[in-house]
C-alpha cells in the first residue's frame, strides 16, 4: 500500500472515530434509533431464567421467547431497526469519506517567524494543528547570528516581503476555502505587527504562540480570565497635533521614562493591563479579541482627533502582536509606526517599522534618535 493510501486510510479511520464521539446529525440519529429499536424489541420478546443450587453448586441459565409481540410485528420491528442502523452507518461512512477527501484536498500553510536568537528549535509545523490538509511550511528567518547582535530591520523587511509570494505559490490551483494558514513565531514586535497587517486579507488564519512553561506551540483557545486593557493616561490633543504616542502595556510594563526620552513632548495615550502583568495570561482568544478592540478604538480615537501618525509602543506576546496588525485598517487609520524595545540602546526604542497605509504602500524602517519636535 502506498504512503498516500495509508495516510488516507488512517485519516478515514480517525475521522470515523471522531464522528462516533462528536458528530451530531442524521447519521448518528439513525444509528441511535436503529440500535435502540433492536435492543428494545429483542428485550421485550425475551425472558431469561437462572437457577442456583447451593448443595450441588450448579447454575442453570435458560433464555426463551415470549409472545409479547406477534411474530410478524417482532420481525418487522427488527427489520426496521436493522434498516435504520444500516442507513445510519451508510451516512456515517459517506460523511467520513467526504471529510477524508476534503482533508486530502485541503492545504495547511504553516508560516513560522524566527526573529530572535532564542527562537525555539521545535518547528511550528510539528505542532498539534487541527486544520485538515497537507501541511506546507514557510520559514521566515531573520535571527541575528548571536545574542550580542541585534536584529537588522532592513533584512527583516526583505524576508517578510517574501511571505505573500510564498503563500500564493503554495496555494496555486486550490480553492481558497481549502487553504488554511497557521501563523506563529518569536520575533521583534514591529515585525509581528507588520506580518499581521500583511496577512489580514487571508480568509482563514490560526495564530499559535510559544508556551515557554511547557516548551510547546499552543493555540490561543483557553478560558478567558476577564482582564481587560484600561486607559491610564490620555493627553488632551491640541487642535494642530498631527503625531501622538500610543503606549500599550499588555504583558510587560512600559517605562514612561523611556517614552519621555524617545518621544519628548508628543501627546500620548497609555493603556495597561491590570497588575500583575504577565506574558503567560493571554491564552484566551476572547481576551485577545477584547485587547485588540481596545487598541483599535484608541487608534480610531486618535485618528478622529486629527492625528496623522501614531507612534505605537507595544509590550505584548507574539500572538497578540500579530492580531494587532490584523486589526490595523490601513485605509482609515492614521499612519502607524511600531517601535522595537532594546534595553541596551539609548534611547530604548532605536527603530520602528512604518506599516503600509493609504499613503505608503510599502513598509519602511524608521530610525530617529529622538522625536524632540513634532506636532503639539
């Protein structure tokens, strides 16, 4: 048997087992009705007898039929039960085979981003991915050579620019409904936000994150703890203000001193999680969605106030950073520059990435020692 045939048989059997425990529909209803009718009919028309004698220690067991049903009713009910059972099995086999063929037809494009020297060695494509289909991998690797070196943002942009062409090549000839994208990685925040913005038009994207505590990739599908972002500081914008800072402390606290050093007198809006802040509290999709809405609303508020460029300082886990990029509306929002934090640098935000927008079709690197002047 060929490898493809073996995989199809294994997938068919696994889908059949999954159906037996999870499927809800006509097939299961028919099987349940058929088995119930057969058991009920046989049980009503059977009588058992058991005799136990202690002296000789003998057991006498006998089973006989009764006349609870006329024979034609009895056999008719058994035939009906068997017919329902066979019909249900037929539907189940058809469903399982259709699912197996869909899985064989489907494609899962796994995009893994490696931008930190300490990126995990465990490939994302080996993770527990529920999407059915043949897996194909796109590796975006712009890690520095050593821990002492910093990421070169220009090199990162070159690697990121190849994601969309790679997706198009791997999806060529397939229906868009049959292509699922799995995305995850450890990289500087600006690059993750950019990748999220680039892939926002993909129909099906599942975001994974690296769980350091167990050393494995995980999907963000856990229970929501109810914590939300809150506005800590919001400057009153002058009528002529065209630039503003949006600082979001989601997983780590952003030092306001670093904001002052980098952005000087620019007006700012500061959002923060409820303390204690932790990077290991973002495994809920509902929680991440609520955080994204709060950040998007802040961008919309600044844009409505006349701000033309937002300087985003974001402390967040990788998966949330990606989703922030997906939520950025390049047609309606102000320009967005996302900055990278480097503790060894002065100022602590040495570079940022200007995301594509209506006025800037391509991303670019922003390097400025400080923003001492700007709209006030």
